[in-house]
């Protein structure tokens, strides 16, 4: 008999719920054995089987990221440099607006792309659901791609249409990509439905815990791996911009996006699609009003506690105990997200200022903006290594890196990347012939010195970015998946605002100090995150173990039934 995954056992467990007493649920049924407290201490955790529909969603994300990175890769040169006399060009360009304008516009594009997920999340949760929201915003995205491609042809550049066309297109594309991003990550996670860990025996005869925590970690690792496979499109588009022009560099991502839309249609009957649950902002507002009335924490606002301590207010509670617990976990996640703008500020340097730095270094026959592809290339190798070798190896040694520890490590490696970049920028300024005023001209130093900057940035993403996606999904209430994911993405928007504030120092010879300051900020955040929040790693394991015997709502129903019985019975 082949071993079933927890996902495949769902029907068995549901039918068992109908037959068994609540105290027996999940104890042992057709090999579905719940781990004991001792098991959690001694057995290693492994991921469950990932459903095929999850891989279809990953393909959608691959196509969208192929498009996003393929078109945004040439943006800095497209804005900064003037149009060359002919192609192939030594340095590609179109508008000739300079580095500060280019950095400001690419920063605005990033800002816009990460504020629009809130719009997409509200539309999905309130009206359309995730699948139909993704379809709607894909159509909007495609319209922006057409405008960008058409206004990048040589006659449009010569007539001055490139700049207004670019502004219009990035606004439309930003709306499209934001609407997709807030919903595609929750959609891929929703394809895995099991919520309870169980024991199984692996191929080597060892008992292991198959846990949702390890499964979601693997799902989001695959998801992020797909993102970075797509990000390699910038290799092709930066080569096209240098050797042919910008219009084919934007046409290629447009064509790939058409395949993404096709995948959305092909898999429409396979996806697990949660219907729109309605916005819970009103519910949350009522809950916080109750918190003010009872003059206590959220725990006191649980109906089971209100029934005992404030029975006169119980009729105002339109939520249950589980909703309060879910909201508390979501708020905990949002507190962690408050630190992320510093991480994204480090990350964003490779899409603008590091590209400009490469333009002042020797790159041989390759375009300066091709250097940013070292990041996704590193991730394509690093993600499977961490997922298959490093993280399982640590688990075998009894070291389970919780999400907070991983996030803190991510900030640390981002600080290392920025510190190294500061050192290389100083080395550029010490090199002839232009020293600390290259103004886009090449000093005699190889751009290969930049490679560790991208390498350490990629490693920081393995720890901080992947874990952030995982944390945002796991901690969000069922009705808030898209909203909490949008709030996580919104931290990138805050980073863009910080980037705007740094535009004035994003010029020679101030760049060394800019990298140094950003790196120091990330290191301080790394330490503070670990010190302040590492206790949540233990809580995270407990949250993952929810449902070992009873589901949370069964516990709530039992508690309320007991209270109602005692109320009806009256004083003895």
C-alpha cells in the first residue's frame, strides 16, 4: 500500500470526524498518527507531497516574473543614457535623462508596484476571489506591455514619445503586477489543504513528522525558485537592448506574458479556489472597539471570555475565539514586517545604483545591466541546495531554523552585501582615469568585483524574502490571506520611499557612504529582530501543531457548550 499525503487523506479525515468522538480525532486513522510532545522533540520534520495545481500556479508566477524582470532590467539604461547613433551600441539608451532621473523613476516604479497589491487584495477578498482577480489584472498588465513596446520603437523614440509612453505604461503595468502579486502567493499556498502534522515512516525506516510548516517552507522555496528562473529573462533583454534596440527587449516579455495568461485558463478547473469571503475590516474594527470597552487585551474579547466576564457584551461579538487567535497571529506577522523596508532598500540597490556602478567599470562586450542577473543565477542554485541539503541537514542535527531566525539571518547577509558594495565603490573611486567623478565613464577596474554583492544579496533573499512570503501566508486569518500578503509587499513600497529620500546622495562621490549607511541599518535590524522576536520561533512550532487532537474550532465549540450548560444550570 502506497503512503498517502496529508493532502490526499483529507477526505478520509473528514469522514472520520463524522464517526469519531472529538477526543479521538487525528490520533490514529489509516496511518494518520499525530505526533506526541516527545515526537516533536526527537523526530525531524519533513514536507508533505505538493499538489500538481500548486506547480501550475508557480508557472503563472514564472511567466509574470519573466515579464517583469525582462522589461524592468533595461529601464535604468533606457532612461539614463541618450539614444546611440547605431546598433550594436557600446552603451544602450533612449531618453538621456541622467542617473538621478533614472534612479528616481525606477524607484517610483518599484513604489507603485508594491502599493497596488493592496488594491488587488481588496478586490479579491471582497468581490472576485483570487483566481478571477489574477485574470483581471493580467489583462490590465497586458495593455501596459503593449503601450511600452509600441513607444520604444525607433520612430517613437525620435519623436519624443518614449518618455510619456514610459510613464503611462509603468502606471498600468504597476497596477497589473500588484494585483497579481497579492493573490498569486496565497493561491499557490491554498493548493495544499492539510493543516495537521502526522507521523510517517520514510524509505529508510525512520519515523518523521510530516508538518505543514516544512511543507509551506518547501512550497514557497519552489515558488521563489520559479520567480528567479523568470528573472533570468533580463539576460536576454539586456543583450537585445545593446545589440538590436529596446523594442525587441520589451516585445519578448510581452510574448511570454501571453503564455502566462494561457496557463491561467488551462488550469482553471484544477485550482482550489476559495470564494471571496468579504472584507473583514468591519469585523476587525468591531473587535478593537470591544477591546476599548472591556479595557483589556484581545484575549478578553473572545466570546468564551466575554460570556464569563462581560455577559452583557456577548451579543455584540460577531466573531468566534478562533478569529481572535488568527488575528493575533496576523498582527504578530505585521509587526515583523515593519522591519522589512530596510531589507528591501538593500535589495533595490542592485536594480539601480549597482547597475550604474557597473557602468563606471570595465564590462567587456556585455552590457552593464546584465550584472544584476548574478542574483537570480545564484538563487536558482542556492534554493535547491538549501531546500534539499542545508535545511534538512540542520533538521537531522536537531536544528530547526524558525522563521524569525531565518529572517534575522536574511537581514545580516543583506548588510554584508551592502558593506561589500561600499568597499567596491571606494575602490572604483580610487581607480584611474576618472577616480571619484566618473560621471558614467569607465574607470579601469573590472565589474567582476561586483559579483559578491549580488551573491550575498541572493543569500539574504533565501532567508528573508522566502520566509517573509511563508510567514505572511501562515499567520493570516483565512479571510485575510491576500490582505496580509499585500501588507508584506507594501513594505517594499516603504523601501521605495526611503529610496526617494536617498536620491540626493545617489551621486558621485557620495555613493560609498550611502552603501555604508544602508548596510549598518540592516545589521542593526538583524540584531534587534533576533533579540526581540526569537521567542516567536517556539510559538510558531506550537501554531503549526494546532489540531493534534481537536481542531481549534472544536475546542471553541466545546468551551462555549460548557459555558452555556453552566449558565443554564445556574448556581448550585
